């Protein structure tokens, strides 16, 4: 049952991304082109998503636990640090340069567009590289302490 619900939630999310135009890199790039062919429609898509999310969090977090898990998985860190800023900058630069973000690229994979496939491959490579760097940072103090 959990798998089916996860699939349905992902399907609804993907349909919202596609219907909202966020899987169309030209629309996204026009949103960022405030001095040229600016298209403000994505601001309404993002504003609507923010409103739904804010209401959803208020409603769901009143429960003692989620329905399909034992605990809520919420961020523990509350401060702004270098990894947060660097990750946000990388996300924004990638989105502004390519016109895709992970949420928009994944539903667009089905189009077979080479730009989507290249972006997705680069995104996966970036995730794997970040994990390798993080694993190295975790093991470095242990190695130094053992010496």
C-alpha cells in the first residue's frame, strides 16, 4: 500500500509540474529573463505551491506521527551554513542556466529530449560527487584520530 501511495503522490506532483509549465525549460528561462521576454506565470505556480505546502504542514504536523511512518522527518538544523548556501547557489545556477530543476526534469525524462537526459545525468553525477565528498569528510576525522 505504501508503494502505491508513494507512486500516486509522485504522479500528482509530476502532473502539477508539467501542467504548471515547470518542465518546459523555455518557460522557466523566460521567467528568469526579467529584462527581456519575462513570463511571470511561474511566480503564481510557485506561490500556489507555497500556499498549499504551508497549509499542509500546519494540518499534518498537528498529528503525533505520519500515517505511513513512525516519525516525521524534518530538518534538524536551523542555522544557515556553508553547505546550505552552496547547495542553494548550485541549484539556482543550474536552474537558471539549464531551465530545469530536479522536480521539473524528472517528469520531462519521458520526452526523450537530449537536454533533459544530459541535465539528469549531470544531476545524478553531482549527487554522487557530493555524497563522496561528504563520506570523505566523515571518515577523515576518524583516520586522523587513529594516527
